[in-house]
């Protein structure tokens, strides 16, 4: 399944500063817009660094006096692309230990910012939206399962699958695809199957996953 893209969640028209923006002005912007960091862009709108609350604090503790963004910023800026999946963005934040990523176009120009709080919104998706995606995208379109074959219940991001699939091999596939849907926290598998295409249960016998297939004759 396709995860949401950075372009779907990023904040466009991000607050930015220039290399020469002074310490106090940067602090004011962070407070006014309730953000934790701000990209530093050049005259062409390309990110050259990022100034975070931590950068401001380090400068203040060093008692080095007033400074501009160029002297304070962390450079080079760690950036994301709009076509990245949110998984890739989250992984980059974790690896580089940053909370926000400037998003740039093919020319390297800033087009938005994505933050950890934006990614958290995925886990606040309405249960109904998750249920509809699983029914329409996972079961019907991807696996070709009739909507009447499987019941999908979603509560606070936990998905419960109940019903009967045609083949045993489809069960783990269905579970994995549901786990990949944005907003899903856990999948409870209560699926049965008609035919064990690995072991050969007789057609029409509903077999619970993990149980031995009934003997023929």
C-alpha cells in the first residue's frame, strides 16, 4: 500500500529567515508562530541551514553576544522531497536527530516544512477513514476479496479482521497490507480460510490459522 507522501502533510509557505536575520528576531519568530526551528534560505529561496531552539540556547549559554542566523544555524540543512513517503521522512528525522525537515523542489528551493507533529497526525486518522481504505484499497482492489467476505472493525487505530478468505496464503498478506495502512496501530487476525494451499485442506472447509488441516476421507 502507498503511504502518504510528504507533500500531503507538509506545511507550505513556511516561515523562513535570511543569513543576516538577528538572534532576537529569530527568537521572536519561533515564539510568534509556535515552532521549534526555522529554515535559513539564500536569495534564491534554497535552504542553507536551520536555526532551532537548541541553537539559540547554545548561543545564549556561550555568552558570545548578539549573532545572526548564519553564525547560529546548523548547516547544511537536512531536507526532504515532496514525493518521499512519510516513512522515509520519519526515518530521516530519527537518523539525523531533527524534529523538522525543510521540503525542497527539484531546483532545491524551499516549498514547505514537515515536522514530527505533522507525522503524528497520521495516528489521529478517523477510524472510519482507516476502515474505508482497508475495505476498498486492501481487500477489494488489491486482493480481490468480496466486501462481504471479511468484516473490518477499527477502534482507536486497532483493526480486527474477521471472515473467511479463499486461500490460507492470503491471510498473512492481508494482515501485512493492513498493518501498512497509515494510522493503523495494531491488526488482530481472526481470519479463517477455505483452502490450505500450502497443505491441502479440502475445499469448503473453514480452517483457523495455526490449526492442522482436516484429514481427507
